[in-house]
C-alpha cells in the first residue's frame, strides 16, 4: 500500500484523546509560569555565559604583550572552533545517551575551569598551550548545541520550540555583547587575566545552580508539579513519530538544500571573521586606542543583533501568515530577509575598508553589519522548517556542521593574509573575501532556495500540519463525547441515589 493511501486511514483515537488532554493542559498552563520556564531561564543564562567564554579571547589577545604575530593569533583564535566541530559531530549521540543536562553542565563548567588556567598557560606554556586550552574549551562547548536541542525537545511542545530557539539566539548575542563590553572595562583596570578569572567564577556559580535545579527532561525533574509533568508528557507523545523517522539522505543532492549549505557556510565564515579578528583590526587601525573603547565598539554590534532579532521575527511571521507579498509568501519572504542579512553586511564590510581613519564610522558600520545580519535567521535558517518540518533538525545539523568545518579556516586564512607587517590594504582583502562569500552565496540562495514543503517530507508520514483542522474538529467531537458521557454518568448516579432513598 502506498504512503498516500496510508494518509487516508482513520486518525488514531488515542492521539485524539491526547490532544484533548493537551487542550485541558493548555487552559491551565498557557498563562502560568511553570518549572519548564525555570529550565529555560537557566538554559539561557548558560548559553550567554558559554558564548561570553567563547569570544573572550578575541579581545583579551589585543592586550597581551607576547611576541605573537597576527598569523599566530589567528591560529590561537581558530583552535576553539576546531575542538567545537569535533565534539559537535558526536554531541547528538551523547545527548540522547546521557541527557542534555550532563553535556550542558560539563560544557560550561569545563570551559570555565580552563578559563582560569589560560593565563597561567600563556605565561608558562606559550601560544601552543593556549591553543590546547582553547581547543579543549571548544570540545566542551561543541556538545552544548546538541544538548540545547535535546533539552528543548524534552521540555517544550513542538509549537513552542521555534520561540525558544529564537530566545537562545538572542542570548548568544547578549552573552557576546556583555562579554566584549565588560572585558574592555576589566582589562583596562585590572588586566586581561582578570577577564578569564571572572569567567571561571560565573561559570562555576551557574554550574552549581544547574546541577541542583536543572534536569534533562520533565520526567526526571524533582521539582516539577505532577500536572505540568502530565501536560508536557502528553504534548511530547505527539512528537514520537517525528523523532523516529529515517532521514531521506537523497535530499542532500538537491539544489534547494545545497543553497542552504552554501548560505550557512558564508554566514559562519563572515561571523567568525568578525568575531575573532575585529578587535585586532581596531587595535591596528586605530593605534593606541583605549581597550575599553575597543570593547564598546565590538560589543555594540552584538547588542544591535540582540535588539533586531525579535522585530525581524515578528515582521517575517506577519508577512508569511497574512500572505502580504504573494501566494508563495514563505519563499519570497525568506529570500527577502536572507538578501537583507547577506547583501547588507557585505556592503558594510566593503565600506569598513574606506573609513579606516574614523573609528566612529567603523563602529556604525559594524552595528549595521550585525543588525542587518540578524535577518538571515529568518531567511535561509528558517527554510529548514518550511521545507521539511519532520527532518528540519537533521538538515540544520548537517548544514551547520559543514559550515563550521569551513569556518575554522576563517581566522587561519585572515592570519595568513596578514602575515608580516600588514597595512590597512591587507585588511581590506580579509573583509572583501567575506563580503564576496556573502554576495555569491546569497545570490545562489535567491536563485535555488525555496520554502515550499518538499514532497519527500509528506510521503513518509502523514502530514499532521495539513490535517490539523480535521484533527481539531475530531478533538471537539471527542471532547463532546467525554462531556456527554460524564453528564450521563451523573444522571445515572442521581437516579440511583433517588432509588436508594425511595
């Protein structure tokens, strides 16, 4: 029997009853803050701390007085992502086996502990020991991204996860911004070593709280109420089929998916170039600039991205839901937002090379770069869910994994291009390379990208999204049946009581 004929079968009555229970649960919990929101808050703090630890080296290395060339600094800065890529590949298996809590705790705690060791390693072991420490930090944090997905899947219904993922993205930018801002102030007054010690203290404090209150799932939590646990359990039962699907790997050979891979490669390359090399550029271009000012200029773009993520999300959702552009509004909207997120930053990168005499203009261009770049989260990054809701996580892991492998060469390439005594024209090649990737991959996505639901997504399992209205109607009948049966039972009980009294 073909898969299309299977779709015509009767809905699972057990699944309908679960939907009724979820309906009752939503009435009780929709406006209440439950323990799952405490988990989300702890998770957001952990993400912010982890990303602060990730970017701290980029500004701390500016104030270090060691005799390291820019190419050596590029090797140090790229060592983190090397470890990150290695552990991320196995992170999803480890998360399913050991739970997201363990990976999250180890990721923050281990990278925080190594932060305290980095100053000692820099003085006693040189740049190679620094690379080792940063590589292990990358190993610790690489498994955190799979852990985050695992935790969200075990704590929140499918319908709420996109919002939670958006909040995680916001916390990534907020953590980076606060780290750059505070690191500049701390380095100026107490030295670069103190930034690593503060990362160590905050990471340990968070780890203690998360060990006590964190949990890999609602089922293993000690503090969640039984009602909320039942609500989450019933919601997650509907995702069982989605989790057990086998990925159709032939989809990787399609042009739409190739456009996602190339777009993700351009994004990761440009982002890691800015994240790692921009503080060094500001120090070189504006010699003797106060480190606190460098920290502020580097932090401002991340605050801009932090502020722009939600407005872009609301606008994109409004356009798609209302179909303001055309009937195929999702595809057009994704391409518009991706063009804003790629072409706008590319123009800013090229313009930075021509305003190297004015740090204020450079700061404004960096702010525009990150503010516009936040639109890509609702461009190609959201196309995974549009193309195949059943396999979006697998596709996203694949694209990000391939892109991260390429991104590890971004600081290395920049360092090799700036070998010796580089001038500002050499820096323009670094920025123009990233700009070229943004433009080329952005155009490729506009031509071949799509948000149309792929046929192989629906041919494998019954598409619950398209049949949602039918299921809702059936749920109403199911709920009515339950209420009628309850009323009949109440009438019978009353009649029996009257008979017993008579």
